[in-house]
């Protein structure tokens, strides 16, 4: 026993101090725990596309199955992305999910003695990517649950190498305007990498989207990350990417595992990228589902944070000064509805609910009503 403890202490203190990522509860786990039928469970906990994988992507995966003995080749996906985005192939770095490229940014630019700046209530992978390198986290207090860009600029130190920004942000759903972000990028010191994480970009109304890819030409320190896990419906396959200047991409590629994106993920992403019908239908479903959830919350007297993503973060009223969100989360589970508690994001009174199919949203609202009135 003490041998194993001694062994663990060989791991750097900054690794041992990492708080593990808490994923949304899987349907299979809840079914096992409560003896429920998996089909009766509604999971609105991980911002997945409730419509599932696009039929074109599924067909591409099936067609690629016989080729699994071969190592993957990211060329076709990189080319498809470069054509769609209007950048060169040398500006794209593929990731095993966009988490992977966020880690690459940390690996390429952070080390003990450096710091990274990000916001309170920001995505959980930023602290992970920072701490895993032994770098220091500078967490800037949020403003109205969103990024306080002025305070983030002021927080940048001479040892700061990376700033992480999610736009829209998860788990709050807040959005920065293009003018705000552009002004921030203009004023950021040129020797600080700014990672703009656009996992929910495709859920923004087109007129609200930032010209972030075009900005890569203007701001050499900008890395834009995107994912196929959300609107593209491929969370289980793990594929995302970064767009940046070729010199930065070259650094990210040095720390990237050579075959980090698998064959099935590559073919599915190529197919999903051009499945315009699936994208449009997913976007429209989200708009309708958001309206449904907002109307339901209004009816129940539940407050929310205005959201620009495929999820809504609601505030569970306190009782006698005590937070009720954890208890409400547990009661929703017993009714077969999985949402996301946010205590780990410094939001102990909030729950995040992913926008699902109309009937799933209705199940959530019914269950929430039952729990709040019970
Ligand atoms: C979901 C999400 C991601 C994407 O994660 P993947 O690794 O691509 O599945 C990245 N950033 C934010 C803010 C997210 O919410």
C-alpha cells in the first residue's frame, strides 16, 4: 500500500491536484442504478444533438467499416474543411473532439511558470488543459454570467501565454458580440495566444456569428476551435478542429498524436459537413425547442440565463436560504430525466438542460413542475 502511495507521489503535484472532469450521467448508468428501462430515460445533460447522427454520416460510417485495419488519413477531412472555411490545409489541426485541440494549445504553449486566463463559469476543459501542464490558472470573475473581457485583458500578466474564451459559453449560454471580441483581440498583447472556442457557433443566428475564421488572417495569435460533437451530431465519434496560422498549426501538430482522429470519425465528419438539410433541421429544431423551454420556464416561474447555445441554464429557487438544485437534480433523475448540475462550475443554484426533441423538452418541463410543486 505505501509503495503505491510513494509511486503516486512521483506524479507532479499539479497533476495530483487536478479535479477530474465530471461528464453528464449516461443513460445506461441511470438505467442500471434505478432499474429503469433505457428507452424511458431522457438525457438532456451533454448538449448532444437530439436528432442523432445524420443519415449521410451514418451511411459513410457503415461504408468505412471494412477499412478499419488501416491507420487513418485525415487528408479528406482537412481538405473538406479548408474548402468550406476558405483557409489553407496547413491552417487546420484535427482533434479527437475539440477537447483534444484545446489540450494541444495547452501542450504547445503552457509549462510550469506560465499562466492561462479564462473566465469564471467557463468550460471545464480550460482548467484541465492548464493544470495538466503545471501552468497557473487566472480565473476572472464573470459579469452577468458572461466573460468580462475588460477584466480578462487586465488580468493578462507577463507570464500569460494563453487566454481561453468560449463563444457562446458553456454552461452559461452567454454570447460575445463580434465588435466586443474584435476589440479584445485588437488590444490583446501579440505574444498571448487567444483560443476562441466556437463549439456552439452553428447554433447562433447567422447575423450573430463572428467572422472568426477571417480574423485568423488579421490576428496571428488567434486559434479558433470547432467541433462535430454538437450540431453535427457526432459526439460519440470524437472529432473537432482548430483553425489558426500555419506556424501555430505546426506547433499544435507536434504535440498531436499522429492518428488522433479515427477512420470512422473522419468519414462521418466529411459527410456531416456537407449535410446542409440535417444542419438546417437541427438548427430549426433548436430554435423551436428553445422557445418551448422558455415558455415552460415562464409558466413555472423559473428564471433562466438567456442562452445562445443548444441548452438553457435555469435557476432553481432556494428554500430557507439553502440551494435546492442538487436535490432537484436527484428528483429529476428518479423521474428518468437527466440534466446537468453546475456546482462544479461555481453555480450551485443552477441546472443546465440541453434542448431536446419536443417530447423530451415536454418530459423535462413536466418533471420539473412535479419536483418543484412536490
Ligand atoms: C461541447 C464543448 C466542446 C466540444 O467538445 P468535444 O471534445 O468536441 O466533444 C468544446 N467547448 C465547449 C465550450 C463545449 O461545450
